């Protein structure tokens, strides 16, 4: 069974602090993604990656960095966290390209609260 | 840009009754986008429920059905008889080449099935 695991599952941070959300996948998928989910909004794409060493900006990248050191791991970094970044973050992996890009496998989500 | 609209944020249905969750989309591509329904059960990550890539076709899974209606730009999710275990959040999504095939999600519909 394909698996995507996120850590931490819950995090409380202070404004101005650094937060790192980690994601590990055992699917051997090339593509990995970070989304955030807020009430009233669909999942919005923050950063994604096509493979180790690559990161691409999604629709809402401001205030976030991403790192893909290996095929399995993809991190989302908030250098200076702000209350507006309070949200639930989802990591996903996918093998597809082109027409098959939309078939993704998601982690359980990481709830971040910035005070 | 592309967008997906789910008008109902919450739907409550009694067990064994029928269900319809509305989804309409707008896509900028001159071709037809791929359409998806994802589901998030409590405590779990999103998982693909069904996918349709050809206009006019129907997708089905776990008793749910959705028909790709290109004239109405709709992809409504239906089930003839819901069960309590269907309680979850349902997300409509699309991908198309103008957006590099990245998924665009609707805001989600929380389904509660009453026993």
C-alpha cells in the first residue's frame, strides 16, 4: 500500500519562529506536493517537486520554502511564521505526468497554529 | 484561471437516502480537463474516489457515480443510498494542460449521514 507520512501532525509555533514540516513517501513517486487547506477554500498548492533536488513554486508560495533532498523526502519551511499561516497542510506524492498528473496520494495532514 | 465550485459546504442526509453533491468547473484550456472526486475520511488523508478524463463518460466507485457533462461544465457526485460510513469531506478537482496538469480543488463538502 502506498504511503505518505507527515510530521509533526500538530504544531504550535510563535510568530517569527521557524517551522519545518516534513513529508516522507514510500511510493517511489517522482512528484511531491505541499498544499494548504483553509475553511472555505479548496486545497491550494504551495510548492511541488519533480524529483530530488528540484522545487517549483505553486499558486501561493510567498512565505514558504521547500526542499527535496531525496526521492522520499520533501520538506516545507516557514522561516518566519505568521498567524496567517495557521492552517492544515497536506503533502502528496504522484507518479503521473501529463494526463495522469492528478492521481495523487496524500498524507494525513499537519495542523499548524501560529500564535 | 481554472476554478472549481462546490456550492454546499455541508450536507446532512439520513441513512439509505439518496445524495447529490454539486460541482461545476471553469477551465481555460481549449481541450477538456480531467475531473476528479477525492474523499477525506476522519483522521485520514485525501484519497481518490473516482476520475473521468473523457467528456460524456461516467465514473463510479464504492456506489458513487459522477458524469462528465461538458455542456453544463458539471461533475456532480451522486449515490442512490448513503451509509453512515460515507460521512466524510468530498472534494471536486480538475487538471488541465493550461495549468501544467496540476490539480485545482473545490472548497469541499462535508457530508454527514445520520443513522
